[in-house]
């Protein structure tokens, strides 16, 4: 299944890759870039740019900073998740704090989710 995307978001996604947060870079360079199943970072899907995407597992990984915990941020995230799930994708989220303080646990959880998604 091919995912729709807004072509205007390609440049923004490239800029996001160049200006990734420390937590995004940590997860990418220290785990996902070498992971056994291919992930893409800052992937344009529909009108959104997701932090990480695995086509084979149909999985989106988002890393949430403080802006995601405002009332409008929570509503926007719920809307994004609903749209992405409409494509048959699973969305999992981690906080910056989780990346900073429980990196191994985050990686183990991602691995377990990918494994489960690949079986179904």
C-alpha cells in the first residue's frame, strides 16, 4: 500500500533531519539506523511528517517534547494518530525523558513491537 503525502513536506522533512532533536539523533544513530528492519526518519505521510517510520512493520515512532503536552498539542497528536491509523499504521510515542533516562527500555520495547507487528 502506497502512502499519500504532501510533496511540500519533503523539503521540511529534509530540514527536520538536518535539525533533529538530541533525542531523535540518539534513537536514530544509536539504534534505529542499525536495526534489523529498515526505518526512515522524518517521513512525510499524508499532511504530516512522522519522526520514524518502518514500512515492513507498518509502525510510526514519535518522540514527544514538551509542546505535545499542551491541550492543543494533545488534540493535534490524537488527530494525527487517528489519520495514521487509518492507513493501517500503529503509532507509538516516547517522551524525551524516556529517551534520556531509559534508552535501553525504549529500544527493547520498539524491538518487541516490531516483532509483534511483523508476525501479524
